[in-house]
């Protein structure tokens, strides 16, 4: 083991050590920041005497004992395991862009109001069926293929969604495979008929809503300029009241709406089971972009505020649902290195209305990301550029201490903002690191509350 395998950091006066390779993280007393590196370097003999002037002996002995137990556990500071990246050729997820058209004109939309910089069009029945056949053809034997419907606004082409579900189920049975379905929607076009269909077919759903009306309607308006909050919220609440179930509500914040804790609190107040509020991902030249240093400072302060709210709500027995803290806490409670963030181009691909194949729904923006067509199949060499990518070979990530937590970031953002899949999108890196450190602090505070509190946290974030 080498010293660079452990990273030390502080959050709000608390000290932490993080194993770069296992992703295990632990809180330490300040004196242990001196003790642990000595033990890592093999300088344990006579350590108590050498450091006797550092602090009172009982405190020093406790720190040495803690650090030895930590290293002896095998979870922290264990032998470095060599990672062998496996190329994923078989599909697990297929994203169908059934509508390159949208009924909204969101101010921060990266997809040019659903057209992705191309002709506004809907997927035809012919392309839909070819895409589903393509997806099933490239899955493993007896596999499950998740088919996602995306846009633009996919419900503008609901006839194709209904057809796609029926066709996919029939083709899956014939090939001895299974299918499941998902959809991302702005929720404005939901009707009783559509809701019934989504529930019957067991769709996994993401609805877009930016929190309270004052924030939502500033950014998410119709093509004619009308507000959309009331309609979207009414439809989501109707769906929730009638069908319950698990769905995610996702909001977006920008440089001009940076107080996103209001959005998180509003969505929690509505009782939604899963809440995610994300920074907008648009070019630095855009007035809504979060990329300038001053903007990043403001956003980090908002995460600080939200961490306090998260902990206060947990103490009150009414925990907050917020994806970025919930997700990081799951990984802190159950450390598992992640060499990639997603399966873009490998286990997951997206199909456009024109029948072009892309690594993911996000990467459809840049035509140079295309990895094949339904007619010609995969461009194997182009697909390999994405399949072989992971945190430990990405040039911009290899020296980052947090690379195995985030998996190297988003391929699409790297290409879009830096023109290089190897160069991570730095604003995203900064916010990921800030959220991780705050999550470590939240976890340490909850641990200090005792085993019942820790059990409650396990239940809240979904760890058995």
C-alpha cells in the first residue's frame, strides 16, 4: 500500500480518510491524520514514543489503536486489486427517441426544443420496429432489455409508444427474452388513458418539474409562452394519488435560479417518492450556465444549506429525499468502486427517428458521436471508443482521488464542453466532490446518533 492510495480531507471541522481504490471512507480524530500515514509507510515500531509530544498519551494510544484496526479490517488500505475492464457488447438498455419535437420551450434546453439540432420529426412505425428488433438482437440470451421512450416530449408520439410496448412484448416472448419500459416526460400531456397505460405496463417514470411555480414557469413555458407549472403539477399529483408507485421527479436549476433548496423542499412537500434537482448543462457562453467561479461558490453554499436541512429533517424523523445526498450516502455505507458512470455505447444505446445509433440519449446532440445505424449495424471501431472508456484510463481522471466514486464522469459532457472524451467537465467534478464531502459529514453526524439512527438511514436510502 502507498500513501497516495489514501486521501485525507476535512469538512466542517471533522477529519476523514478515503481509500482511493476501495472507496471506503472513515472519520478520524485529528491526531490520526499523523498516525495513519506512519502506519501506511510501515513505521509502526516505536510510534507511540516518537509521537508522544503530539497529544496526551491516552488520546495517542486510542488513535494508534483506531488506525491499526482500520488497516487490519481489509476494507480500508487492503491490497490494491487490479481492475480489468470488460468490454460490454450486449445491450441492457435501449433509448428510443420517439419524438424529436417538444411542446415546451425550456430556457435551458440543451436539445434545441427537442430537435437536437436536426429536423423536427416523430419516429415512424417502421423505424420503431427495426429499433426494437435491433435491441433484442444485441442482448444476451434470456436477458432483460429496458426500453426507454424519450424526446423532446415522447407523449407527442404516444401511438408509437403503445405500439412499441405491444411489439416489444411479442418479440421478446418469441426470442425467450424479457422487456421492461421507462419514460421521461414533462407531464403536461398526461391523460387518464395514458396514465392507465403506463401503470398497466409497469413503466419506470421520470417527470420534469422545477419545483414551485415562480421558478418552474420562469424556465419551462410552452412554445406560445404560456406557463406550464399548474398543468404539470396537477397531472403528476393525479397520477400519484390514483396509482402511487415509484417515480422520480427531476428539476433543473440555473445561474439565475441558484436557490435550488427551494425546489428540493417543494418537491418533497408534494410527497414525491424520489427527487432529483440537477444543475443545467449548457455552454459557458449561455447566460444561464453555471460555470464561472462566482456561480460555483454560490451553488456550493446552496448545497451546504441543503446538507443542514437534510440532517435536521433526519433528526426530526421526516428525512428529505434528494438524489445526490441519498446516492452518495448509499455508496459511503456500501463502498463499491465504480470505474464507469454508465454503460453509454456498451450496454446502453439510443436510436433517433432517422434510425441512427448513438451511445446515449444525451450524446445525440453531436453528430460525431454516432456509432452506427439500424441499416448498417454498429460501427465497431467508433463504438469501441466509448466501450473501452473508464476512470483509470481517462487522462483527465487518472490522478483524481475521487475517480472510483464518480466513475469518471459523463462522456457526453466531456465531448460537448471540452471536445475530448478524456477531459472531464470540471464544473461537474467540483460539484461531485463538494456533495461527496458533505455526504461524509452527514453520515458522521448520523453515526454519532447511534445504531437506531444508522438503521433508519439504511432504510431511507434503500440498503437492506
